[in-house]
C-alpha cells in the first residue's frame, strides 16, 4: 500500500508539472509566438511594388520580394563580415532556408529566433545534433532543418557565426503600458499602426526599435523588450544569489554570463528566447547531453522567476 501511495504521489507530481507546462505554452502566446493560430487575422498585408529599396548606411538595393526570399537573403553590409557560406546566405532549396533569414548576417537574430553571434562552434554543433535526434524539441523549424542539413554545412555555418562579434541588440525597459501589437507571417511581433496602447501585465513584449529597418532584415536594427516594473531588480537577485530557488548563474555561464568554455553566453540574449528555453528545460523539451546541468537550477522556478531572470539576463552587455 505504501509503495502504491508513493507511486501515485510521483504520478500526481508529474501530472501537475505537465499541466503547468501545457498551461504555460497554451496561455502564454506572448512567450511562444510560433503558433499560426496566434497570428492576427487582421494584420496588414504589404505587397511588393517591385521597386528596389535602400537602407541607411548601405549602398545596396533590394526589392521586398528579394528581402523576403528564404533562399537568398540580402547582404546589406558585405564588408562587415567574413564571406558567407552557402548554407548561411542561401540555404539549400527546398531542404532548408538560409540561416541568415532568421539569425541575420550579424548572428544577432530576431526575437522568434536565437542570437548566436560569437557562440562556441562546438556548442552550436551539439545543438544541431540534439535538434536532429529530437532530444531538443523546437516549435520552430529547427528540428526539420537539422534532419536534412549535412555535417559540412553545419560546420561551415557554426564556424561562421562563432567568428562574429556579439553586440548589444536589446534594450530592456520596465513599463506598465505597451503598444498594441500583432504577429506577422514570420512570427515577429509588430506594433499596430493605430498607436493604441494596452496594459503590459505580467508579460515580456518585444518590438522593433525601427520596424522599417527590421522588415528589411537590417542586421543592425535592434529591439526593445518591455518588462513589468521591478522585474530587473528581482531578476538580478535571482541571477546573482539564487534567492534560495536556484544557483548563481555565473557558476556555469562564467563572469558576466558571457560563457565559459562550451557553456554558452546568455548575457544580452533575447529575453523572450531565454524564457522559452528555461521553460523547455523544465518540461524536458530541451533534453540533450548537457541538459541535466540545467534541470536542478530550473526545477523550483515559478513563471514569475523565469520572467525576471530572462529580463535581467537580457539586459546585460554581451
């Protein structure tokens, strides 16, 4: 009877944990903006007029169709980076799209993707292996891409992004109100043209600092992440002391959270991206060889804790 009670208790704990994850993913579309059902049906539709567009600071010109080509991303600043590998600029049609379309020529990436500039190549190669095996599950297309991209293409892409310099790409601002917004077809959150505001509540809402530049895939156009008042101070306490709930993040991620060996940099990453990854460590969707290192640190974190940690870490210089 005692054994039955013990097993029943474990099952109940597991069920509650699973319910918590399902609640989070279903009821937190602001944190998981990759479900097509969350895309606003009344979003504005922009049609290409066929005229080449320019970008401040660049001599290049591209039409919107060229800018939005998943298999041939524009190179606005060709002198700002080493030569692109083919997989980075063009992908391999129809198997996988150009890496730059989501991660940008700077490697800094949009909020719905990852900031991988300067990440250790070995770390990125390991993540691709986890995507391919399914040990790391992603609601974005990385699992599918990892199954068809070959080892040489992976190595070339990872070596390229590892060689890029991290840069400040996010401004984290505490606020009570934010512009009303919607998801576009590429799962990016954009402000509505009405200029209306809405309560932020207990969310992180990330919007482009320049929508025009961002929609042109400007690799330098950053974002503002709006977080609730008091979030940064609470996040700092959790990150630096553990606050009795977790461990000090610097123990593994190094001084300034800028990475240590193959343990990745987390300073200056997208706050919304950090949130998603912490939730996935909790529910087992991030479950590669090194994932057990994160299981203990995230086990006791609440939704509020995760939001606060993500906001503070994202506010740090990379």
